[in-house]
C-alpha cells in the first residue's frame, strides 16, 4: 500500500498537520532559547541570579 | 489541531512583529543608567552583583518598548517577550514550560520524510507514532 491509497493519504495529512503545528511551537521555543542564551541563561548565571532576573522581568 | 496551528502561527508572527517594535535610538543609554542606579537598592546584593548589565531589567516599561534590540534592555525585552510567547504557545498545546519539545530540525526532518513520495502506510504510521 502506498500514499495513493485513501487511508494512507488521510494518515499522512493528519501527521503533516500535526507536525506543522508542532513546528510552529518548536520555532517559538527556539526563539526563547536563543533569547535566554543571549542573556547568559543558564551557563553564565547561578540559579539565584536567574531567579532574581526573572523576578525583575516579571514586574 | 488546525486551530492550534493557526494560533501558533499567529503567535510566531506576533513575536516577530514585537521584536521589530523594540528598534529605536537612545534606549541603551537611558536603560543602562536606570539599571545601574537601581542596583544598590536591590535586596539581593549578591544576585544583583552577578547580574551585572542584566540589572537593566529594572528599566521602565517605556524603556523596554523603546529600547534598541542590541542594547541591554532590548536583549532583555526580547527575552521577556519570547518567554511570554513560548509559555502561551506551550499552554495552548497542553504542555508546560519544562516539557520536552522536539527541535525545529527534528520536526523538519520528519516533515521531509512524510512528504516524500511512496511512503508505505506502515512507514507513515511509524512517523505518526514518533509524533
């Protein structure tokens, strides 16, 4: 059976839609990770300093 | 799922547009001065000392919205906005901040595999099981 079969096409379409949604989420998370790295989180700061920084940013 | 996809795409666009809004002259000098002056009032002196330039997080909301993207406040503003967008997107997806999310590269690889012709239904099911 290949993707020309209706069942396989439906499965592929569902998987594609799911992956596209997951990709959008992953891109947003990647932006956050890059922003954290630009600030030095987690490598350059202690846990206390990171907590202090988030407290400042959340205010 | 389609709704989630649209919402997530909208969040991505909002995030990119938000980043552009931080561009502007003069943000760096103002915000760095503010952060430095507030440093002594921080109750956690050790953390404040360790934060160094990141004490610019004391800056006002106006400084955050007007900061140049490469300034201390601009970098922190990007982090603040990116974090809020990520938290919202994760919540919409039914996940939490600490949950593992596959990388963009991993997902793109799966998308390429999925869209290649002549995948058998078993192969497609295997991809779905990975998702």
